C-alpha cells in the first residue's frame, strides 16, 4: 500500500510542479509581481514559488523512495547480455547522451530551447510594459488633477 501512496503522491506532486512552473513562467519578473499585485488562480507569485519549491522537494523524496522500492528492476536495466551488472548498457549510454545533449543545448542558448527562453522574456516584457503604461496613466491623472485644482 505504501508503494501506491508513494506513486500517487509523486503523480500529484508532478502535476502541481507543472502547474506552478507554468504560472511562474508567465508571471512578472522580480518585484514587479508585488508592485502590480499579480495573481493567477487566486495565488500570488510568492505562493506559486512556495508550492513549486515544496512539491519539488516532495517529488524528490518520493523519487528516492521509488528507487528504493524498485532497485531490483533498476539493476535488471543495468544488466548486459551476460546477465551481469554493466554500468554502461546501450540504453543507459543513449539516455546519458540525450541528457548531456539537452544540457549542452540549453546552457549554450541553442534552438529549440532558446525560443522557449525568449518566450519567457516576452511574458516579462509584457508585464513590465503593462506596469509602465499604468504608471503613465496615474501620472497623467495626477497632473490633470493638480492643474484642475490650481
């Protein structure tokens, strides 16, 4: 039963991390979120960050428990044709190559991931422009109010 609970907690943690990750992706940059009182689905940026952080931790703990319960199948994945544990099986090497390639492409600002990063920046620019426009409107209203009084 503990295995099932672990699996479901990991599933729900993953779903919450995906949702919170999306919200953080589209949220305003830095303190701007507090200045404009940004909220999405009733939660502000700090709450989304807390959810993301805590459920990432829960997911990690669940992952360790999952590995513990599934160590036998993992060892089987590492066995070669001789049925002895071989650290670098062909599937392990392929997974490592894919992971290292994705890591390299990401840190070197290469496509297609650079487009994704640029999309995040465009969301931040949207919120910044929105804030500037609101500030300009407020300044103009204050100037008009001062002129009408004086």
